[in-house]
């Protein structure tokens, strides 16, 4: 009610300000004390709850582990015979059909075997003929060169080494096939 009596005068404002400062100086230590108390309370709660929570987790593990293992075992016991029945059904009904379809498709995809060729087909004969022709041509060229060379050597030998066609004793010199000039009696 003291605030109502001031009516916004300067003195009234100063009085309000002074009271607010007094209230703040009293509230700050109380707030600090409340904060400290709250922190201590939280620490105490953590210290109290931590071991209990760890115990609760451990107890839950101990309780749940065998039950989970039993549930998994039960599910496997239920599923195993059903899987075997399904495998038997596939073996007797689906597998032969799939196998037959695969074999038919393989026969359709497989290319026809190549025609059986003899050892001497036209390509081989053509190759052999070309090789023989080349070898014959090479042999003919070699024989011509050899003949020309032998003829030239014989001609050179007969023109250089032959003195007179008739020698002093009256015998004539003649050239042999190997290019040597021979005189009678030698």
C-alpha cells in the first residue's frame, strides 16, 4: 500500500528504489543458498539413485536373458519343421519344373555344331598352293642365276686362258664343263 501513496512523485520514486534495493540485498543471499541446497539435493539424489539404477539394470538383464533365449529357441523349434516341409515341396514340385525349363532353354541357346570339315578344305589347299608356287618361283630364279653365273665364268675362263686355238704341237685346247681349259695330253 505504500506504493499507492507515492503517486509517482520524485520522492516516492526514490523511496521505491530504496526499498527494491533492500529487497534485492535480502533476496540474493537467499537465492544463493537455495541454489546451493538444490545442487546438494541433486547430488544426493544421484548418489542414491546410481547404485539402485545399476542394480535394476543388472536385475533386468538377469531376468530377461533366459527368457529371450527361450523365446528364440521356441521360434527356431517352430520354424525348422516348416522350412523342411517347404524344402520338400520345392524338391518335388518346383525343382523338376525349373530344371526342365533350364535344360530346354540351354538347348535353344546352344549354337549348332560346326559342319565337320575334312583335313583339306579349300582354304588349306589355297595356302598350300600359294606356298608351292612361291617355292617354285624362288627355285627357278636361283637356278637361272646359277646358270648365268656358270656360263659367264666359263666364258671368261675360255677367253682369257686360251692361247692360240692351235698350239705349237698342233693340238687344240678345249674347255671342260667345269670351266677348266685342258690341252690334249695333260
